[in-house]
C-alpha cells in the first residue's frame, strides 16, 4: 500500500468515516492524480470505496469510533437523604426570603412544640 504518500487535504479517519460518496470520489480522483495513474476506482458502493481508500492510505476506520457510554448507577440511600435535605433547605430559604421581603419576621418554629421560637430578621 501507499502509506508513504501524503493524505489528500481533509482526509482523516474521522472524515472518511463520515464522508458522502461525492467526497470519497473526490479523494479517489486526487489519489489517482498524485499517483499519476489509476490506483483506485470510483465505481462501486460508497462503503467499498471508503474501504479501498482506507486500505490504500493505511487508515484505521475504527480508530476513535468507539461509542462512550455513561454508566448510570442508582442513587444510594445517603444520596437520596442529602437530596431531600437540600431540597427542604432551599424551600426554607425561599420561605424566609418571601417572609422578610413582605416585612414580616421569619420564625423557624411556630411555637406549638413548646421549644423557644427562633426569629430571624432579614439580612438587609
């Protein structure tokens, strides 16, 4: 094969994998012109022409073609607990913001538990 011949402009493993028939034919024409004779034919199916070009230039069509799959694992109990805690904390913060924006004091406890009521003013 002609692996010492420089590749035509734009011809890479990735571009060859994605190329349409007209692009592959163009690269075959360029290859034949550089060689000074017909070393590759333009007839046949697109995949056949793609394979001939890859073999001629010693291009590995499978290089970089691996599909990366994300592994999805179920959440642990601890992650669920943390998620609920932060969700509750966000809601509490939004309630605090609404209450203080309305000019009222925000109480962390309604007093029904017998515990002292913690009153939080706005941070203005």
